[in-house]
C-alpha cells in the first residue's frame, strides 16, 4: 500500500512540474502577452483610452479584472 501511495505522489509531482511553462524570454526576463482594453472609468485620467501592458511600458503596474454590473 505504501508503494502505491509513493508511486502516486511521484507521478503526480512529475505531472505538475512538467506542466509548468517557462515564461521567460531569451534575456531571462519575464514575457507577458500584450493586451489592451478600453478604460471605462469616467474618473480615470485615461478614460476612453485603450490601456494595457504596452501603455505602461517600463513601469510597475497592476491589473484587476472584475465583472461589470
């Protein structure tokens, strides 16, 4: 019984670690897909503009996607 549990754990770990992707570019930095969404917040400085990763290039930024309603 212990051998079956050990085999299960080893196989599970191999599957988990092999399914992880390396999202770094050739320079060693992280790579994220560029996207843009229209800012619909009327109180924002960027209201009506398409903003995304390229808009804040080189700056620290955070994104929160919520259900509008």
